[in-house]
């Protein structure tokens, strides 16, 4: 009898698991599918769709009001996707016709494919009702926004049709756009779609709201009717030509240059990417967004260069992203001249191999050679990185890293300690099956001439996250002589702890969808000074999300800073800096509000006020966006800092104003203008860019840049740039 009861319970449990494991099947076809947004081929009628979506917002316990239906077909070369997204009406929000749009505040649907079934990495493809597409690489299991990389590009095709209460998408994605194992029959799969009319965000597999909507712990299966063959990946060659003319008005130098070079991409054994570049042009056709920096430390800006994007987590996700990141790809191609100024350092050539060796082991290899610039005392350098990542348990991994930056010959101007720099490290990344537990633990050691001790960094982070409680225990140690020339190390000789404790609430009534209280104490000590406390910042915060998509937070910062060297936070020329070896205690308060992004006019405002070192500071950050869809969007960003310090120290009013205008004439012709005015840099800049996408991933850019000194509003530098890139598949 006991055995019968046990067998019954086991059968019931297995049946329950199977019922709740969502699957969708992909039918093999030999029929030609025309990509026109009309699912009229006979094959579409033979497959059952993935549907029965759940709400993620405003609730995660109900079915979606308007369902999406996703069908799949495939042949030897392509995956075909037919999608029907139901809607209340046809009043869709589509802010722009530009590719790689952001999902928030607009109507769209995104599909996620975990092709190696590892719960760590995925390919994302999405579209809005107008058929504008985006593709994304997702790393780190979807645990963090840093793993969401929209700079990746690949060739695929899609069209759409809008009807009265639904829209239809039809896609053709070449199988070579994915990486997968030959003979595979199953990928993990999920999808999410944003419905602005019903104010919902929905997912195919139910995801709790305390997790990101793109978290890879919560996925179903996509089952292929027959094993996938070997991907017939083409060799992609991407040549470019770039002509520039300009003038440096401060030196009187006229600039005229013509560059050419090429990138090449190919797939090795279905799962590895090989990227090659010769004489690359890494000039930015889109300028970096300026920031106001009132700290004593460097600010890191995101990587935009396509060569470094795919599988970038294999190189850039080691260590602690804020305090001890051993590899930061933007270091390559930039060097300091004899006066300590950052200037471009020409890259001669480079190679990059990255991807899966098998289901559980990933490889990353990068080698780039930079040219010498003797006039500016910049040596020729070889930059090499090797990483290995081994999956363990359900979604965790152990990674090894080796970095070598080494000059290729001796130079009279080169100091002995700058001849080479190496880093060897190991990281363990924790991600439990349901992502309730996550974390990072690492140890890295550097090697430089003449350094034999105090040359390591170590860190830990353990996070617990469920519906009611969020707890983080974390810290990092950076020894005084640790050095990573290709990394982003804000400062050395620190021991830092930064735990966080958060209580979450989910009201059943009212306008608040969820809110939370959190406390984050951040303490830093200096090990070389007998662990003297150098900084602390205790952040107390209340955050709320509203059912209309608005967000509000209120925070208090209790700060302490000990200055070990003189520092002028205003950056005023000739001013008396704050003295060294002094302690500063101060408190300030801030409020942040973001309005409903679905509105034609939306905004974010963040005022703050309170103490600042031995004085006071009032700050205002604001951003307003106007949308005249789908052809025009404009925004203006404002940062204002009013710093009042007691005599004889300086006061300052620092402004940063950045209007931006984006016109999308068609899905292939775009015009963007970005103005930036910064009193801290005493600079006004204009960047206006016309882009014509002449073919898939092939672009003609006409870019005009202008910079002015703001003290007498005189020109500093002016240039016009014509660049053409063309993507060829061989």
C-alpha cells in the first residue's frame, strides 16, 4: 500500500512538472517563406503557437489580458518566426524608426534563446509593431543590467503588418546568427512583450517581479523537429573608408586624413567567433555623453566599438566593476603622452577568438598590437588577454583570466616599471537555479617589474533575493601595489565593504505597485595606514513604482571623507584647494522622480541638497523627452551644481546642458544632433550625424563636429567626417 501511495505521488509530481514545463515545437520545412508580415504560407497553419503569457507588470500572478502567439519553422539555413500580438487597439507607441530601440515605454516583443541551455548567456531578437528590429547579447544569466548588450549586430530580416486589434511580425533569422552545438534538438526559450495600451509587461514563462524580466533562470523549451545541422556560417568581411578634414584652432594645425582598413568575422565549429581587424578605425561617429565629475576619481564610459562587443563578458566581467575591474577594453587605443594627456594610440591589427568549446566551457582570446608614437613618448605595445569559463552546478561558473600588456622593444623614455604588466586571476560566479542566491568571489594578482608584494586584489559578493527581502554582503580589497594597465582601478590600498538590506512591499490596493526600504552602508579603510577609515557613505532609501509606470525614490546620504591630498571639487583655476589630512562629515538628501514613459512628454527630475565637505551643495539633474512618433524625438538633459564653500575656498556654479534631436526619416535614414555645454570643461560641442543604412549593417556616415571654448566662445576644433562601411558575406 505504501509503495502504491509513493508511486501515485511520484507520478503526480512528475506530471505536474511536465505540465508546468512550457514547450513550443519547431517544424522542419522545405517550403519557401516570404518575409512580408503575412503568415499565409501553408506551413504556418501546421504548427501550434507558444502563447498563454503571464503578467510581469503590474502583477505577476495573473494571465496577460492580450496574448501573443509565437510560431516557429526552420530549414537547413534559417529559423522562421511568425508572431501575432493582440492589442486593445492600434494606438501603438513607437518612438523611433531607428534600429536597436529601447523597450521601455513602447510597444514591442522580444524573444530570448539560450542555445547552449546553460542559463548564463542568450541571444535576444525583438521588434515593435512597425517592424523596427533590435538584437541583443545577454550575459551573466540576466542578473544584472550590465549583461544587457544592445551594441551587438547581426544580419536578419523582418516585416510587420498592423491590424485593428493586433499586429503581425514575420522574421527570418539565419541560423548562423546563433551559436549552438551541431545535432542539438532543444534550446531554452522565453519571450516578453510590452503592451502600452493595457499598461502591461508580459512573459511567456512566469517570472517573479523581484527578478529582471530577462532573467535566464525562468525559461521554457523550444524543441526542433529534427537535429540542427552544422551552421553554414559565411565569412563576413567589413571594409571601411574614412575621410576627415578639420582644423585645430588652438594650434593652428589643419588636419586632413584618409583611412582604410577592414574587419573580418567567421565562425569556427558552430560555436566560436573569430574576429580579425587590420588598421581599424575606432573613431566614434557618436560622441560620448559628457558627465559632471565632482569626485577625485576617474569616470568609466561604456564600450561602443563593435570589435569588442560579442562575448564581451568573457573579458570584462572579472572582478568588481566599480573598484577592481582588471580588463576595460577602452584602455586599448588610448595612451598618455609626455604631458599626461590622453590621446589616440593607433591600433595596427588585432584578433579575437571567443565562444564555446563545449556545452560547459567557454574561451576568450584577444591580441591587439598598438603602434609607437615616439614624439609623444608612447611605445609600441602588445595587448593580450586569455580567459576560460567553466560552468558548474546549474548556472554558476568558475573563470580564469590572464592579461599581458608588454612593450615590443626598448625605448629611452620608457621607465623600467612600464615595460610590462600582467594579471592572473580566478573568479567564481554564483547563480542558483531560481536565482534566489547569486554572487561573485575573486582573487587577482598582478606582475610588474620591481614589484614583489602587495600586488593583489580580492572580493566577494553574496546576494539573497526573494519577494520580500533583499540582502547583499559584499566587499573588496585592493592592495597598494596592485596594477592592471588594461583595467579600470579607481584607487588602490583600500578595503571596502558595502552590504545592503532591503524590505519589499506589494500593496494590493492603491496607486503604488510596489515599494521598498533599503539601507546601504559603504565603508572604506586604508590597509597601509593601519586600516584608517578613509570614507563612509550610509545610504538610506525609499523607492516606489506606481501602476502608471512612474517611479519615485527618496534618499539620505550620511558621508565621511578624509582627504589625503589637496582637492578642489569645483575645478576652479588658481583656487585654494581643500587641505589634506582633514576629516569632513556631511549629510545630504535627494529625491528622484521619473514620469510615465508612455506619454508624449516624459521627464526625470532629481534634486538634491545638503552638506558638501566643509560647505554646502545644491544639485539638480533633469531630463525631458518629447516624442512625435515615429519620426522625431528630442530630449534635453540638465545638470546643475551649486557649491558653496567657506572662505578662502572657492564657490562654483557648474552647468552641463545637453539637448539631443533624433530624426528617423525612414528605417534606413537617420539624422541625430547632440549639443553639449559644460562649464566644468569650458566647452561647447556640436555633433551632428547623418546615417544612411545602404544595406543590412552597411552604413554611410556624414559627421560634423564643432568645439568651442566657452570663456570667449572661440572655436577650438572643427571637423567633418565621411565614413563608409560595407558588410560582405562570402
